[in-house]
């Protein structure tokens, strides 16, 4: 799992879990958002932060189960 959350920056997410890039791309979230938090970026884009967080966590979980 991860210790990242809504307060973590997009850059932190991508550095720690590169597999989330596909979700960020599909939602139009640019990883070069100047260190803004996932929560902030989602709200600025009109996205529900908890929905996006769940998608990211699902990708991480899927990736870790494949690598076991």
C-alpha cells in the first residue's frame, strides 16, 4: 500500500508510484502542477478528490498483486 493521500503532491504520487500516471493522464491531471496537492488539483479541475484517490489506490493495489 502507500502512505500517500489527498494532501500529497501529484509529483510525490508519480515518483513513488509511476503506475498511477495512466490514471492521471486519463483524467487530464498534469504531473507538473508545481507541487500542488492531489486534493487541490482535483478541486481546481472539478473532480471529486476521494474518487480520484480511490482510482489511484486501486491501480497501486492491482500492480502490487501482479508483482507478488
